[in-house]
């Protein structure tokens, strides 16, 4: 989670689970354009993400008209060059029955809160596994 003011483009977060849209875009761009030939991050460093039910309920409550939640994968590059995975979440709205014609009609609701000095924020409730893993889970494979 990004609470550092410099990384938040000089603006404090309205809450610790929000990241500025520009930061989220950077992290998603890092994931989408990741050079697989570079050994900077291994799949074992991003097995799963844990999110509390309360956080999901709070996200849903931010936009009661939303009928979807969309998750984006992002990679934060820390000052020491380490990649830190994130699961960025936004409410979305669109048709319930998705088919080839309507699949693009599910729209992200990034501007669902009151204006915050022209900045838009998205959500980063996730905790990556490792280290937030269930070591006894049948899905925690090596």
C-alpha cells in the first residue's frame, strides 16, 4: 500500500487503502509491460492476494449502483528496485449477462466519490502471498 506523499504525487491519501489513479496506472503499466526476460520478480512472489470481506463490502458501498468489481494487477517498483505486487480494485457497472457483444460494456467507476482536488483514487486493499499466505492451504503449492 502506498502512503508515501512523494509517491502519491505530493498529495496525502484520503485513507490508507486509496492510491491515486496516476499511481495505479503506473503500477498496471509496469505489469502489462513487464519484461519476462528480466528476473526481477518470480511467480512464487505473487501466488495469491488476501482481501478482507469488510474491505470488499466497503468498496461495494462506495458505489451501490455498481454490479461488478474489477481487479487489476499492478507492480510497484520500490526505491531499491524491488517489485511489489498489488491487486488494484474498482467498482464497475455493466450488463449482467456478458457475451461477445456486451463484454466491453462493463465500465470502471473510477470517479465515484466526491472530488478530491481534481485527483482520482482507486483501491489497494490487497495483501500479497507471500508473506500473507495460508501455509496449510492445498492451493499453496510450491
